[in-house]
């Protein structure tokens, strides 16, 4: 491990370390308006939601790193306490990047970025037409920490109206594949929160898991499972009984698979394709032949199943592996 005390690091170095380790960060595309009626549009990646009753969000229009001066968004917020915060999606990421340019206060970033301003219902700043998720906000408080370059100003805002594109909502939920959000990383790196990067986890607060401490010893002691795998096992609400495992294996042995091979080479081929059902079929056959790596085959099968979100299959295979001699 590298060890740092923040006060001993140059601010730019500390800034990059923080941004590298804290991410991906959601991006707030914030529109404000100046005293002279000039529109301002700027992205901020120090941003998140902090409550729903009332709906509160916060973002940081921090001081400029080079000279500690205030950004236009900060000045506009201090003047009229209003803003609109939009989500940044992949379809507009290059335009948002343009809006991040530090143009002079008299320059309208809507014009520079090519994004379309539309009237808000309750606040003066404009909404961004191209963003599918828009929040009209009132700033309730601005908290400031430090006076030097890159010091934090935290704008705490209450959402007073939401505008959400209908086509991103499925069964009352905004689906990540449809909104296609972009997250900020360090340096010039971004992340796209859709497609293969999306996965689901059942939250333990709704379904109380047995916990790591209740896992059978032979599972915790295995060199095959990662700590992350063990955490996934621990979120299950119960452990299958021996009779359930025996019935599962008996029924599985009677299943027929087309073009099935049960050699060691075939087992590892199935593993490369995440086909844990064929892996189990091959493992059972190899175990009957007395293969010395039979226990490992069953554990690798259980590992594949838990990583591919089939905990019941994984549990029963893992427990069965405990019956196999090393």
C-alpha cells in the first residue's frame, strides 16, 4: 500500500488521487442564469442525491484550482439561488465536454455546446432539452470549506420539479440501459453505465442473508472461492438441506444434454463459456471415474454459478463438493 497524509501532497496530486479512487462519479449538468440574464451551463462530477423527503441533491462548484477564484455557477447560485440539474447521457457527452470549457462569464455555454435551452416551469434557469432527466432546484444552502485553489463549495439544493423522458421508464423504474448514463473517472477517463457493465444484486436489507459467519467451513476454507464469492453466498437466506442437495444431483444426473463431452478438456471449455450446467454434468462424470481433481471441478462449477447469478445451483453444487474427498 502507498500511504499519504493529504497536507504533505501538492493539491493537484491529491486531487488526481481522490478522483482516481472515488468513482465513477455521476455528472450534474447544471444550468444557472446571471444577474444580466446570461445562461450558464457547466458539468460537475462532485455530485449526488442525499435524501428523498424532501428530495435533496448536492454538487460542488469548487474554486478554480489555478487561482482560487469562484466559478460562474457559484456566483449565479449565490445571486438567485436557482438552478436546473440534468443527468449526462452518452448521447450528449461530447457536447457536455464542450460546456466544461471555462468560457468568460458573458459566454452562453448552450450556444457553445449546441445543447438546446427550454423554459423551466418553476425556476428561471433553462433546462437542457437533450437530457432525459432534469431537476428544477432551489439552493437551500451553500457550504464552503477553505479559500485556496480547488477548495470545496457544496451547493445543497432541493428538487422542486422533475422532468423525465417517458421512454426511459419501464415498470416505474428508470432502466440503466435506456437512460445510458455516463460517469466520471480520473484524468480523461469516463465510464458508460449500460450494457455489459450493468449487473444486479439483491439488497440484504430486503432479504436478510445468513452472513459470512454462517457459511460452512469447507466453503470458507476452499482456495477456489474468492472473498467476493463468499459474500454472494452469504446473501442467501438459507442453506439447502442435504436431502435437497441429493435430490438436485439425482435429478441433474438424469438430464440429457446434446453434444455433451465429459472430459477434463471439455470441462474447462465449458468454464470459459460460463456454462455451469455442462460443467456440473462433466464434473459428475469425471467424479464417477475417480478423477483426482473432482472436488476442484465441483467448486469451480459452484463458483461459476454464483458469479452468473444462480445461487441455488451454486449452493447445492458447493455443498455436494463437500462430500468429495480431496
